[in-house]
């Protein structure tokens, strides 16, 4: 494997790791934390509280999908 391919693979892996970390942050701040805080507060889930949960979950899942999709561009041998 040439140095150019190795460099390209490292760039792709770092970029995928970046998006994966963003997905974890988006899922935790947009989905997990509000759900747990609402459960401890004993408040019912209304539309104004449910919308950010859905957005956080959708953003986390889409970033996770993008990170996995980006890894397809790794150059083997």
C-alpha cells in the first residue's frame, strides 16, 4: 500500500470518527438527557418536549449513518 493510500485512509477514518462522535453528542444531548430528566420530573411528554427529542435522535442516527457510509471509501491494497 502506498503512502498516498495510507494517508487517504487515515483522513477518511478520522473524518468518520469525528462524525461518529458528533452523533454520540447529538443523541445524548437531544434524546437521552431530555428523556431521563422528563422521567425524573414526572412530567408528561408533550409535543413541545417531544420535538427536540425526535430531532436529537434523528440527528444522531443520520450522523452515525454518514460516518458508516464514509468508511466505504477506504482504499484496500
